[in-house]
């Protein structure tokens, strides 16, 4: 009868371990998804700002454009 109790205890321990590991994995995936969303949003914002500045006569915010007028 002791053997059955040990087998049941091991099963419970494995289920708890699996649940804990699953919780960690789900939180990691959520974190990476949030990080990717923030990165894509930042890249989109930067591209929008860079592409809509255009050519300016003076006081350009971004001085690396070759086609700006002096």
C-alpha cells in the first residue's frame, strides 16, 4: 500500500512542476511579445519621423540628409 501512495505523490509532484514550468514559459512569451510590440512601434515611429521631415531651408532637426538646402 505504501508503493501506491508514493506513485501518487510523484504524479502530483510532476503535475505541480509541469504547471510551474508552463507558467514561466507563458510569462516569457508574453514578455517577449510585449518587447517585440514596443520595438516595432519604436521603429515605425522613427521611420515616420525620418521620412516626413523632408527638405528644410535652415534649422533641420536631422542634419544627415544630403538633399537639404543651405
